[in-house]
C-alpha cells in the first residue's frame, strides 16, 4: 500500500508560520486567528492520521504546525494584553489630565 500526504498537514504548518509572522510583523492579535485555524486543522489531521497511520506521511508537519500555532497564540495574547495596558494608560492620562508621580 502506498503512502499519501496527510490532508491538511501543509495547511497546519502554513497557519502556524502565519500566526507568528502575523503577530510579530503585521497585525498583532489578529495573528491569533491564524493560530486558531491552525489548531483546528491540526486536530482534524491528527484524528485522520490516528485512524490509519500507515497510510499517511507528513505527520511531522502537523506536529510542527501545532507547536508554531501555540507559540503564535501565546505571542498574540501577550501583544493583546500589552495593547490593552497601553490604551488603558492613555485613557488614564487623558481623564486625570496629568501623569501621577513626579520625575
């Protein structure tokens, strides 16, 4: 029986890479969208691989893409928290009229 590429393996890897690149260089928290898509596709591909492992190759791409998706999701969440703190500081400065503390 010949082995065939695992459906969705390249998509998982691509989404994992896009989640990190999107978070760091482009869209901030919107990179988390790519990581969520990557994790959902990884779950589907893993279930398909577990049903018949000897029929498919490229499962390592699924594992790598899953790890990259988790990293991208973590970076996106950290970026989102920093963005909320940044705008919270701006709102606090605007409402009080000055920075609290002396230099």
